[in-house]
C-alpha cells in the first residue's frame, strides 16, 4: 500500500467516525459534512470515497444504518426503539432493510445466533481499489456558456445539441471554440432522471440568455481518453485512483472534460472519441 493511499485512508477513517457519530445521534450526515471530515472538496469527495471503499456514500450510510440498528437490538433494545434511534421511520422500514441486506428477519438472525457476525460484516465496506497515465499541466481560464442538463447520461447529446443551437442563433457558430462538460453526479450512483451534468461551450464573449462563467485556470492532472463517452466515468475513476496513489492533493475546483473531437450524426453509442479529462490539483 502506498503512502498516498494510506494518507487518504486516514481521511476516510475520519469519515467513518463521523458517519457513526451521526447515526448514533439518529440523523443522516450531509455530503458537505462528510467531505469536510475528509478534508476534501465536495467536487471530489464522492468519487474518492467510492474508489477507496468500493461503494457509494449513500450505500455506506444505508449499510451502516442497518448495522447500528442490529447492534442496538443485540444489546437488548426493542426493534422499534432501535429503528427510530438510527433514523428509520418505523420498525417495518428497518425490517425491509434487514431483509434486503441479509435475507432474513431480525428475529431469525437473533434466534440463529448470527446477529453479532452479521452486524460486524455490515460494518465493513465491500472493498475496492482501482490505475494509468496522466500528465500535469497548467491551463488558462476558459470562458463558457453553459446550462445544467438533468436526465440520463446517455441523452446528453440532446442537451448539447440544444445548447449549440442556442449559442449559434445568438452569436453564430464561429464564436464556439470548444466543447466541455462538468459532471455534477456520477451516473452509476443516481437515478437516470436525477443525473446532473453541466453542458458547456467555450465562447469568445458572453452569450445573452445563457449562463456565462469561467472554468478556473490552474494546475491539473489530465488524461486523454480514447473510447466511447460511456466509458468516461470509469476512466475518471482510474485517474482519481492514480492521483491518490501518487499522493496528489485535489483542489477545490470542479473536474471537467474537454471533448476534443465531435460526434457525427451517424455515430452510434459505442463510437470511439477523444476526450481529455481534467482533475484540478493544488499547486
């Protein structure tokens, strides 16, 4: 295990403690609270967490809620009391969660003597670690016209097409100097209808009627990805993994993607493209 991974693991141990404390208080900690415990930006926290633990933050909280409830039952509390203590609205909600996680009921687990073992298993993450080549660059700020698309990751082309049409009708296609994107959610962790992604076009001047902002300049790790857009989330995982392994500090700025070449109307979902993936780092 490298020193980089060890340092990040120490941070995630603090996150685990914060999760446990919050659940003991009968509440669910916020993403910002957990990111703060890890001394990581919310932009990066959920990806680093999943890489280091093998599961999403939401998955961990659901697993730990069940574990804490079963631990209370094992210590002699009633099922209803234990359920309410860790934030379940009813004993029925806890019963469904236990059944889903373990395949049995609280009564069955207690009667079989398996309650302590199951509780210990649920307290452990499912495990996972991911690695590849990146380069360090200093890039200039990029002015963008953008909007947040909400919906399936596979349908981002529709949002980009609409954005391009709006920019072209306002200032003409010659004003567009590049195509960018900023993932706000991981499509593997949210429902398709809830997935958020910033669709962006680099422009020379602000465009009326569209949000205008800058992708901040600064130090970044960049990796060139050759392949379908559907593989970019996994490629981003690999880049994060290598940065963690090397001990780099992630900056409090958004990860972004530069789509180097553009798809044609005949491209299918598995058509390969060139994309540069940027993860901001501290100087």
